[in-house]
C-alpha cells in the first residue's frame, strides 16, 4: 500500500478513535489484517550475522562483534519529569553493556506523542523500533501495512522468557493477539494484586462519625443515616462555617479507574454490576455467564438512579457533583480535598496520599466496608487488564535484524531487569536486603530515603529507567523479589477494605481485546450516541426522579441508536478472545 493511502487511513482512524480512547497508552484496543504471518528475520542466516550476533537464547552478550554490528535506531517517549538524556540513563547504559547492542535513541516528548508518531509512521524514514510510543489503537491502524512486523515467530525462536509468560498466562497472550492471529509487539504487564482493575478508595470521615455518634456503616440504610447525621450536625469541621457536605461525587468524571463517579459501584447493590471510566468503548459492559451484558439497560441501573434521587431530594449530595471539572478526568471536589479543612463526609478518590496532601485532614478519613443493599453489595471492576499495553515495544519493517531486538527484549523480561525498568534499578530507592529482596529504606522520621538530587520516587524512576518499556511484573514477585510499590501500599489496603478482592472474584469485566479497524469504525459510530443517552437520562433521573416514568422511552432510544448491533459486535469480539486462550 502506498504511503499516502496509509496516511489517509491513519488520520481517519485516529480522528474516529479520539472519542473512544483516553490519552497516553489508552486501554481500548484494535486490530485488523490478513492471516498469521511470519516475522522478517532478514540477515539471520547470513555468515556476517552469525559472526556479529549470538542468537542463542540466554547467552550474553547478544552482539559479539560490536565494531561491525549495526547501530539500532529506537524512538522512545520522554516524560516531562525526565531530565537525563535517554542515552545517559543508568538502565540504558546497563542494557547496552549487558547485550552489546549499540542504540541510537531518538526521544519524543509524551505531550503530543501520538501525532508525532503518526507522522513518523507515514513518513519515509522508519526507525528500527518504537519504545513506549505505539498504543493498542495504533496497532489496529498500522498492522498489515508493512510497517509493524508480526513477532510470533520471533517469540518462538528467540524469546523463552516471554514464551513462558504466555504459557503461564494465556489470557495475556490472547489480549496481545490481533484478530488475524498475529502479535505486533511485546507487552507491558504489571500485576499489583489487581490495583488498576478496581476504582480507588471510597472514604468516609471517621472523625465526623465519632462526633455524631455513629458506627462505621455496613449497609446502604446505615450509610444514608450517617449522611443525614452529617447534614444535621452543623459545624463538624470546627471552622465556624456551615460548609459541610455529606456526600460528593463526580458524575461527569472520565477518570480511567472510575474512582470519582461512585454511582457505578452502587449498581451491584441493586442487582447487577456496571462499570465506566476513561470514555471506553465498552463502558457499562460486563460479562455474565459468558454473555456480554449492557448493564445500563438493566433495571438495577434504574433503581440505583432512584436511590441517588432520594439522596439528592434530601440535600445529601453536593450540588457540584453534576458539573464537569476543568480537567474532565477528575471531579470538581478534587481541588477542595487538597485544602486544610475537611469539607466532605464521603467521597471517592484514587490516591489519598496524593489527593489529600494535608496529613491531618487525610487522617480523618477511613475506607468504607462493602455496603450491603437490597439486592447485593456494592462493587465494580473496571474494564481493563494488568497487561496494560499489548505492544510497549514494536519492531518496524525497516529493521534488518529484528531477531537481535527480540533477544534484547526477552532479556528485559527477566525478573531483575523488569523490576529495574518498571521502577528503578537497585541502589537508588530499592536496596537489596540480606535475603536479596529489594526493599525500601527509611530515615529516622519514617520517611522513605530519596537519593539526591531528586525529591520524589517518580523523579528517581524517570531519571534512572526513563519511560516504562516491555516488562512483566507478577504478584509472586512481592514474596521474595521486590517490596510492593510504596506509593500504592495504602491505596491497595483501602481498596481491600472496600471489597476489592470480592469484586474481582464476583465480576467479570469486558477485557480490552484487540479489534479490527472495521469493528472500531462501527463502534465509533454507535457508542458515542449510546454514551450520550445514558449520561443524559442518568442525570435527569437523579435530579427529577422520573426514572420509572421514562424508563421505557430510554430503552427505546438505546435500541434506535444501535445498542443491539453494538452488543452483537462485542459478543463476537469476546467470543474470539475466549477462543484464543
């Protein structure tokens, strides 16, 4: 296909997908193309290649004749927090030293990354590979265009670490496989006990509970009684102003983990779970007994809206809960919880340590247990996966020796290298203890020790390993290889109090399966209309209380917008994913 035609297709699909996927790597996925293809291994059989490279899996270095071996041109994203050039990063140096592979790094800022990579892909001078530049959606656009090579054969011949990962986790292999049977890159996997698979903590002000004489609620009825007590009590925060708000949320938030729009986690208490966040194409879809179900058309969704209308009528919900934030990912209350006074009795958050910076205010809040309702308990699983990117590293058709880069990437999938490239190498924030496990060290005040000149763990990570690459972190690593991410320890603890582990057992979400370009074109035509209908009616039901009167009309509008066709398509996509495992 000619480059101009490829560019036209790319620009068309990027515009269509912009309404469905969030920024950065995104969690939606796509695919298209012909039948399974073997990756190019040009140069593998030549005598020159045999003299320059050791292609035996496990052997190091990979390059045995560095003077004559080619330099590999790799384009890599660069985070704003990265102040060290990629070539000077400690992990870049280690990678080259261990493998013998010489790399010419080309940096592309993460701001505007997609547009810049699209121009590269449709230009005339492709690099050998892209590191943290190609989203799942972009795979769908460019596969089958002789731009990204299939890597199936490379995995089989040169990548025992990745092959073992796929054997032990067939669900990850299925998520990385396109509808044509090919895989077009190497994934990023970060298991953290399901951290990103459920919303962040749902908190209640324990100090206020104590002041109004209430125990921690365990049911919806008890929770509502607590909200009523907060409203009636007056100046609970002691600032002399009647400014306390019993409950707030962000009904317009598009947060990818659905932490602020807590409406969705209440639906399960009325019979059927739902999910949303990040404007995903599969919002409000869960899998029930193998069937992809649009739960915003389930009566439980209507009953949840009626319950929230009751809260609104009693003045228990923040009036700002219905308005969008300047940053649509968050809620309007997001800025307010950063202050020095507690204003809210109950709300959802992603990271309490980061979002409630005042330690005294933060200490007032505790995670709610899993509240029981009339037909179940609250709960929600987000439609994503701990394999957060199907292709964090892709090899292009311009690469003359893809087998060399495949061996390099497989080395990164070894535990110590993955840990180093996921967080930072040993000796900076992590330090090996007497058993060899990497752990954090703390000063006399209990603060984690951050090496100079940096002040945060993120700064250390970005300036020792750079942007994350093709790595694999598994839950078992926290037993004896590395301490659980310090910044996420309380987040996970609070999620578990909310009921996280039970949610993951009870709810099957729609996985972020790769789709064809044709499938995504259909989704992009139908899903925005569905989303608008659901959001509009939900807001109306909470404010006006007319859910029963308008329910049938709502269902008719969903059908007219193409919901049956959309659900049939997603069932086909899910069935294909199930068959690939």
